[in-house]
C-alpha cells in the first residue's frame, strides 16, 4: 500500500513540475517579447546563457527543462527576433524594469549616483560613573546581516530590544543592514547580486561610512555566506563571526556543492506548501518573475488589503519583508549567494581560522530549511569552530522563541573574543 501511495505521489509531482516546465518556456518567450517592447535595454534570461564568470552560480544555467531541451524555444524566439527593441532615445539612461515595483523604495537606486544600503544603527553611549567619565572605555561594533527575503527588521524587531549595555567598560554600536536588493536598500537591475557585490556594498555603507576599524559579525541563513565572504576579505578587522543556521554545502567539486545547495534548500516538492512555493520560485526563472509581477510589484496594494482585512495598523514585519525585493534581486541572490556561494565557503572559513578569528555556529535541531547536517559537516571539517545546537527550535525560532538566551549567547561570544 505504501509503495502505491508513493508511486501516486511521485506521478503527481512529475506531472505538476512538467506543467511548470511548459509554462516557464511559454513565459520565457512572452517576457522576451514584452521586454523588447517596453525596455530600452532588456536583460537576457538564463535559458540559453553559458557560464561566463566564476562569481555566477552554475545553478543559473543547468536547471533542466524538458520542453526547452526539445527545442520549443526556437520557434518562439524567431517571433521575438522579428520584433525590434524599443528605441525611445534613452539608451544611455538606467530605467526600472516594467515588471518591477515603482515605489520610492524600489526605484531609489535610479535617483542617486552614490547609492548606499539602508542601515539601522543602535548605540549605547558611555555612561559616567560616580567618579566621573570612564577613561578606558572602548567601542565594540557589531554588524547584523539578515537572511533571504528579509531585512534589518529581522534584528531590530527581535534581538535589538534585548540588547543592553554590557559591562567591562565597553561602548557598543549595533548596525542592522538591509542587504542589497532587499528591504529599503537599492535594488539595481544592472547588478548580478554576487557575493562580491554584497560585500562591497556593506563595506561602502557601514565599514567605510562609519570608519570601523574592528567589528563583530552576526548573520542568519543566507547572510552567513555574505558574512564569511566579508570576514575573509577583512580578517584583521573582524573580532568574531556568529553564524545562525548557515547553508553550508561545500564539496570537493564546485558544481556539486552548488547543485547540492539548490536541491537541499529548494528541492522540487509538493509539500509542505512553503517548500513547494520555494521550489517553484527557485527552479523556474520566468514563473518566478510572473508571481513577482503579481505580488511584489504591487506590494503596497497588497499591504493595504491585508491591513483592511486584519484590521491592523501595522503588518508583521516578516509578511512585509517577503515582498520587498525585485525578482531580479531575489533570483540572483538565491543562486549566486546561497547556491554558488557554497563553493567558496571552505576557503573563507580557512582564512578566518588561519587569522585566529573566533567563529561560532548556532543551529536548531528541528531546522527543515537548512538542515542541522550543514553545521555538523562544517564542524567536522573545521573542528576549531564552536558549535551550539539548540533543541526543539527550527530555522526562525532558533532566534524568535529564545531572544533573551540568544542575546546572552551573543554577549558571551563578544566578551570572549
């Protein structure tokens, strides 16, 4: 009986994703046509593109599609070739994609030449004692990096309220960053959102802007890959790195590690619904863009509708953050940071170990998004790391259901680094 049920589910799954294969090919042609009509300089998709640089993930290109391999794209693209690209005399100007949102936050990147990330800063000033001001107080800086489809609110609405001024004559400054392409940060469509792109913007917006000579790093999920890349680039600046649920999928074969990451964090599955949605949005470039066109482009409208039905003045920040991106920024960050970034993780961790930077890993044993095996494998490969396994929590509750304990762990890490 179990074999029959499994065979039935496998058949249904095969048919559903076969349908998405077909829809993605159809939308590929449709979007290519619409891009030529509405954009001065259309951005090409990855259906026929070949790998050009090591910074780009292999998963952008090799995703199999039955109908694409059968040549269904050829006929559609012949039609597209007959349509001339729009020429309105603005070829030199950078414009927003027609399928992206046009709100102030989403198009801010077009209005300023010197773009910086949105950063929330919380600082505890030096407190004078009864005997006068502290003479030996030093400043400790901490940079917080969020995960995929999130923002600085992940930290400011959770752990920031539990942070207090530690003892030992320290002045603490906390920086919560909206990563490039998410939240209130710029979302340029001429960027490929590689690890280097994210690192350079953090350096420009935080390290350089606030003249940091040393700092601690705290990161969650996708932000862990960026944190390791940032720390490896500036190992002399970093005092400690705390990784919460890091998506570590390193392998001796670069392509294997990238595909392993894709199949683990976004494997094709029908259940549960969140995993199904993640797999569709990650495997199908044009289907994903279609849903972003319906939802993310109109996120302000959807937010008003939710407020009306829920009778609340302010929506939960996690609901809002889910749509505060463009398809271009989310698509490339998923593939180039989470999947493609996995092939660089061993090198980055090795640099930090050699530089004697303290690296701590915190992971929930019930995490289904990024399995605990990721951190266990990281610990096995680099025994010098400190691994904390938290019982009965998952990818999000490892922080949200134990905020005070999490903050205590952080303060212990900072004090001993």
